[in-house]
C-alpha cells in the first residue's frame, strides 16, 4: 500500500507524490505506513479510507495509525504539531502563506489523547485543503 506524506495532519498521507522527495524518502514513508498499519492493527481499507478523506466510522486504532504515521513523518512530535516541519514540507507544494492559513485554523486542535489529536489535525488539514 502506498502511503504519502500529509498533514498535517495530516497532509502527510496525501501529498508525498507531489512533494519533491527522493526515492529513498518515499520508500521510508511507505515503510513507516506499513509499520503503523501493523502496529495499530488496522486494515488496508481503513488506511485507504483515511487517506481518501472518509472520516466516517473511525475507531481508536485508525486514530492511533494517524498519530503513528505523523510521528514517523516528523509532522507531529510527542503529540505536538511540528510547525517548522510542516512549513518546510508543505510550503514548496502550496506556498508558505497557504500553509500558514491552514496552520492558523488547525494547529491549536487538541483531542482527548495523542491519537485523537493527530486524527483531528489530519481531518482539519484535509478539509481545509483537500487537494493536498
């Protein structure tokens, strides 16, 4: 299964093909996605649904998958958004001003735990810039 960098939240899962990444970086992201699928015990279909913006019927495992992947992509560190990494990774794609607009809307989101926070961040970034 192909996993992409999206963030934020979660842009990590959606934009890796569009970012200027080396083959080695893409391979690391795919491997990280596979590791998170196995670690959290979700199905390929659940990961694909999340990547495609289907936020219905999301359980705790899917939320923890989002957290795991965003941590591996260094977009979230210890449950906190890594604003510098998001700017660095997304600005070349959509522009620094657009990333800052999305960050202003999304980065203060706090869920009930790190998994819920990561999922809500991903959802916010996705909904505020679906083409990412």
